[in-house]
C-alpha cells in the first residue's frame, strides 16, 4: 500500500486526496473504537457466563452432597 505522500504525489489534485485520506483515517479510527467496544462487551459476557457456569457447578455439587447424605 503506498504511503500518504506517495498517493498525494501521484494525483493531480493533492488537496482532494488529503481530504479523502483524512476521512479514511477517521473511518478507520471509528472502526477501531467500535471494535474495542465490541471486544469489551464480549469479555463482559464471557465473565458473566463463567460466573453462571460456576454457580451451576456449585449448585450441582451441593445437590450431589445432599443426595449422598440422604442415602446414608
């Protein structure tokens, strides 16, 4: 991919190219920010899922222990 300066040098209208590149850079930054927010949401969901699984595992263990005591 050519550098910003190389692209600007190749074009007859450098001002428009700089504006286009600046707009592309802003879009790229917004996309990166969106990706970070999505990643944070996924991590929060994974943490919540992990806690839920731990709660279920604990409940199953407690239930198994209850069942063992009932058979004694």
